[in-house]
C-alpha cells in the first residue's frame, strides 16, 4: 500500500528522475516541503481534537477543580503595613513594601528609580529615585518626563523648528534624530577642544621648564 499523498509519476515526472538540473532539484524540494507541511498540519489538528476530547472527559470525571478539597495556603511573610521604617502605608501585593518604597525590596525586578537629575552636590548629581516601570525609556517618572519633553521642545524651537507643545503634538522622529545628533556632536567637539587645550598647555609648561 502506497503512503498517503505519494508522488504520482504521471503528475510529477521529477519524482522518479535520477539526474536533475539545479532548478528541477529546487522544484522537487519545494514540492516535497509543501507536502510535508500539509501532512504536519493534519497531524496537528488531529492531536488538537484528541486533546479536546480528553480534556472534556477529564472535566466530566474530576470536576472543574481537582484541588477544591485542599486548604488555602496563607503566606504570613507579608504584613498589612509597609516594612520601610516609619511608613504606615499599605504594601503592594507579593511584597512587604508600598509603591513609594518598593525599590527597597531586594528581589523585585519590575521597578527601577527615576534617573532625572534634580540637584548637584560635591558628591555628585542627585536623582529623583521615584519608582518607575523597568521598561520605561528614558528612565524618567511622569513629572520629569514632561519636563524633559519641555526642554526638548525648547531646544527644537531654538533651532528654528516651530513645533507645538509635546502634550498636543509630538515631534516627528525625523525631526528628533537630527537634534539629538547635533547635541551629541557639540558635546564631542567641546570635549576634543578641551583635550587640545590641555595638551597645548602641557607642551607650553614643558617648554618653559626646558628654558
């Protein structure tokens, strides 16, 4: 007995050929691949039908919940008050800290601090540190995101790009990219100029010492 969908020499003369050109070989491989995909699809839907039948029988035999007789497990590790010292707010689910202090949870990975610089000191820049979603880009909270957008709009306006406020109409991507590139290039030129000044100053000091 021949297998299902066996190649028919009358309809597919390449199936029994022993010598093929490159084009004929590709055609035969394409034909075989299509037959294989069709076969796998039939197998998939047949398995899905078996799963549906067995799942229905499982529900009939065991009910909707096979764990309904087991007692509910209560986790006593979490309290009704935020674990941060002095905070009386209600903690978030699955953690001992409220939203304001959720970054104090060492195991959490859903939140990160806002990196907007709000002040500068001798020790370095002071950032906002308000919790935000880890996928937020750039890493700014809502308030500082609006402030950054306002600064960007002012910079674009300074360059002659009359764009409406960010909360009404957002600038096009092709307008933002040149501005960012220009700012980066200005910073690089300033750094190179500063390095050149430092080198020249060192050379002048060295010449003075030699004289």
